[in-house]
């Protein structure tokens, strides 16, 4: 997760699509919720949200938004979806979109911030994160499988 934050901050913040850059920790947490289920999705979502809140002026917005979104995505995957590639991309898109949507509702309700252009931002960040889904899945498989065949827990 720290590697993704450094990569996002140093490299991907300069790479913009329609004025927004990727949010890889949120996409990574949504993908982990897809692969491992609601419990791991919740904890990795809380970690990704914590790192987003560290650099945000408002505290405890994204830690709640991302963790709850990843928990709900993990529950939905366990109950309704199977292991298909297209569902993985939809989960990353939906995880990013609903994390930002929940965060914007919290910013509007709790802090009184006006977020008039938030829909376009949420859509394009979600779209940009979806482009990185396959690379994040490869990263997860590299971390989980060691060279001698042992499986380690993330």
C-alpha cells in the first residue's frame, strides 16, 4: 500500500486524464474486497482512507467512506457475483465512485463544502482507476505468491 501511495504521489500525480489523476490506494482496496471479501476489504479500505485523510485538510472522511464502501463491495461479491474479469473492473469502478460519492456527501453534510463539479471528478477518477485494475491484480498476485511456492498473507 505504501508503494502505491509513493507511486501515486511521485509519478501518477503528474499524469492526468481530464484534469484528474488516479487514486490507486482506493482502487487497490476495492480490488482486495473483490478478491478476499468484506473483512479484508474493510481493513484495507480503512488503511487506504487513512492515507487519503493524512493529506486531506478534513479528517476522518475517507477512512469511513472507503472502508464502508469496500466492506459493502465485499459482501456484494460474496453473495451475488462470481469470479469473472469484467466484474473485477466494475468493482474497481464502483468502489472508487462510491467512495468518492460517500466522501463528498460527508464533506457536504459535515463540513458544509460546496461540491458542484464532484460528479465529473468522481466519474473520471473511477474511469482512470479502472485502467489500472489489471496491473493492480498482477501486483497482488506477485505479493501473495512467493518464489518458493509458499503463499503469504497480505
